[in-house]
């Protein structure tokens, strides 16, 4: 691997700390709340559909997720859902906003080592306040030079980020768990990407084809990045 990067960017959710399992848990609770109306699978599908439809309006993150749960509950109950259930849905959302921060294996040691050699940044989607909360509580903040909460992670968004950081694509390495958001757009603009898979991925972030590219790497765990960079 070319190791002359000026900036190494990390995704946050399911790259630095646990995220998707909390959403899975919330969805389980949501389905249980509405089990009088539909099967678990149908409720999940309806919620996913509402989320995708709402993404252009709400963006990513828990607050938009809460509104999508509310909307889905109204729709699948044909507007008969009780205020008690609505209250529980808001509660599920608030719980999500207060989940403990669980760092992924080896991430702290990896950042500790990398930040002595490279400028590190966080490039994440999600709610601004929630991402700042998580980074603050994670204790990882001091390793990072900059935290970018992006509304999308597409080519143009990365191009803007690189411009702001004053780096060229070949000087930029992105590390993350999503092939769709952390890998493909970065490769497409001429950057380098390392995929560190997490055991579960949101359906919206999955892609169904293999990536073959000479600036694309896979690491089983964060600490493997140290070796990839010959440190
Ligand atoms: Mg992620």
C-alpha cells in the first residue's frame, strides 16, 4: 500500500464504536409493540421503507428514525395506534440516544499509534449532537484533528471534505465498515479505502457486488491497519 497519506479518515458507527446492534434492538422492541397489527417481518419492511422514503427529508440518525417509527406505527395500524404505544416509541428513540459507547476491539490502540504519524479525522453521517456525544464519551476525541458530520457520503461530499482538508485524493485514506458509504465513493474520486467489516450492516448500506480495485483493502480488525501501513 502507498503509505504517503496526509489524512486518514475514520467512519464512526460500527467502525469506532458499536451502533447497528442498538438499532436492531430498537427495531425488535418496535415490532413487539405493534405485533397486534402485522408480523415482525412485515413491520420491519414497512419501517425500512418509511426510513428510505424519509432519508432525503430527515437525513441519517436517531431523530429521523424516531419520526419514521411514528409514521410507520400510524400507517400499519390504520391510525388506530394508542397514545400509550406512541409514548413507548418515543421512549425507544430516547433510549437509543443514551446507549453506552462500546469501542470496537483494538480501536483505541490503533488510533494511538496512527495519530503519531498521520492527521486523523472522523467522517460520519448521523445527527450532529448525537455523533458529538458519542465521540466525547468514547474518549477518542483527542486522537482526531477534525470531526466531519456529513449529510451524505457520496463522491461530491468526499470531494468537498478533501478540499476543506486541503488534501489530494491520492493523499487520503478512508477506513470504515460500509462498502457503500466508506469505500466506493472514496475509490471513485481517486482515494484509498480500507474496509473493516462489522458483523451486522444496515440493509441500506449493503451492496451486492464484489469490489476489485487496486486502492481497495480489507482488514479483519482495526489493528490490521497498522500492518497495512507498514508501521
Ligand atoms: Mg459505519
